[in-house]
C-alpha cells in the first residue's frame, strides 16, 4: 500500500496504526474462530473470576 505524498507525519502514522490494528484484529478473530474450545474455556475462566469477585463483595457486606 503506497501512502500518497502530501500527508503529514501524524497522518502517515495514523494510517499505519489503523492498518496494523485492522490486520491484527483480523488475525486474532481468525485464531479465535479456529480454536473455539479454548475461547469458551477462556471466557468461562473470566466469568468465574467476575463471579468470585461479586461473591466476595456480597460476603463482605
């Protein structure tokens, strides 16, 4: 991808960052889509953490 001339350094940096983030997001989504079981385990782990935190808050009251 060629960046057109006449852009400031900030605009070039912004374009590069947006394209890098977009590619990284697509790769992460593809990896998660291919590995559904680890994602489910991962989300269950985080939900357990949040449930544990809420239980601690309830018990402290």
